[in-house]
C-alpha cells in the first residue's frame, strides 16, 4: 500500500498482463513505478483465461496473426521481444507448461502460477501497487501527470495506459483508456467484440438446438482466410475455437462458410459420394465416420438430401459435395462483450511510435496492450502482444 499522495517517475494505469510486464521492465531500470487499478486483484484476465490455465504465448508469433489498421505497427515490438524471450522468463521461474496443437503454450497446473511469476518480477523490480482504486481524473500540468483517485492524488512525469478494453465486463473491464485517449485528442478506431461466439436467428436455433454441447471439427472460410479447428454448438448459435477465430473477421450481414469434412476438398467429397452411389452404401453410415451420429441425423433432416445415392445424378452429387464442404451460414450477431475474449479496434496506432509507444501528440503519454487497435488471433497471440508492448514501453520509459 502506498501513501495517499505521492510522486513517481512512472504511473501505470492497469494491473493486467501488459501493465505488469511494463512495470517490472521499468522498475528494473531504476524507475520509481506505481501501478493503479480499480480491480481488487491484479491480472484477473490471466487468471480465468484458457480454462484457468492461460494460453500465455505461441511458438509461431508473426505479424499476420494480428488485426490492426496499420499492420506494420506490431512488427517492432514483436521482433524485439519474441515468444522465446517470454518462455525463457517463465523457465527461469520453473513454471510447468505444456505445448498444445498449433504451438499454444499453457500453464500445466493453473494460471495463478504465472501470475505469481509476474508478481515476483514486480517485487524484485521495486514496483508499488495501489489496487481497489478508481480513477477520478487525469490531468497534465506543470509537465507532469496528476491522477486523482478514490485513494488519493498521485503524480508522475510519465503515464502509461494499460487499462485493457471492453471484453469481460464481469472482470470490471471499462472504457477508461478510450476516455483518456479522447481527452488528449487521440483518435479511436470503432470497437466491437472479438474472439466471440456467434448467435443465430430463432429459426436456426429451433432447427439445431438439439445439437447444443456437440463439438465438430470444421474448416471455416471467411474473407480469404481458413481456420481449421473445433466448432461447438450452443443454445443460441456457434462457438468453439474455429468460430472465435472467424468472429474477428466477421461483419454483421455477411456469411461464413463451413467445410464440415475439414480434411477433404469438394472434389474429394464428390468422388467419395460417387463411390457410395456405385457401391449402394448409405450416406449416413459414411458420414458417421467423420461426424457424431447426432449431427448426422439432425443435419440430414435439415436438408433435402437423399440418403441412398444409387439413383442420384452426378449433378446432384456435385451439389451435395458443395453443401458438405461449403455450408453457408448467416449469423445474426455476436454474443457481445460479455462473452468476448478481446476487443477489436481501440486507440489508433497511428497516434504512437511503434518503438516506444509514446503518443506523438502528447509528451510522456504511453498506451500499451489491448487498449490499442491491435487484436491477435486465438492461440496466445494477444498475451504475447501484452508482453511485447509492455517490454518495449518499459524500456522506452528510461530513455
């Protein structure tokens, strides 16, 4: 706990992934650092992510895994602090981890083990914390930033905004970072929920509600991208890794296309259907090799498809093959910020130096992490952006 009125070299608003990483980095370089957060505990999002095991980075981090109005912005920080650097950090602390499909790193036991490492780093770096502290105002006067809060008034020469974004409001997520950006004349790219389930019309729900809880491996095609992962049926629509990935690129009113036989092309499916026709075998039995039986039953009931193919024309078989590999769906909406893992959009990266994260218009004001218009795909990329942007900014705070 700190006193209710004190001066620091650096104040960081936000005790999440990027804020903790930035504070430790700056503290190690001799800066007197204070971290303020309105939540009762630090790193709440880390604690609940990845089913409580936190997918904290990825073996294959590259700029193309991120969405940003300026796609070049992420390159500098990611190259200077790659995933190998964070892995080296957690290995020094002997964190037990596992590597899953797609190069995803997870805590082997629980995310709190990772949080403890970050806390330890901050302790070693001499970082001070003031939690349960709501920010009332931010002012820049006499060449320093003055923060009025529910726990007192704090000042610093440099201010870092690491407040996160709008996803997970149950974890006390707010838009305060955007408000501060606007206060200092910084542009905001419109925000929307990202990595979020998609919902469908009542008619669609009635037809497929019996599949709720069922998972299916699919390949989703959207705007020239393909995501080959599991899809989960819910009471209101679709979720699972494949859908969350697609949601980052989906715009309301647009379709998504599913290949329900993800390892096969349309031509391969046509050839398989032709073989079924010639052999006289049933379509449901063949589909059950790839699909759960419940999905086969419901899906065939939803479409006018003959289950015995012996009298079906080649043209119709081609239509069946296309439907199986290009099932076109029109989601009604997303499940919103309550269910979103991240927020698309944010403070315009053109307002900042990609090396230091300092605002071009406002001296000694820095923004890092999710509050910026940078959104990673599913798979540990968003946390790697938090680590990389936090370190890059932390180093720049001493320059």
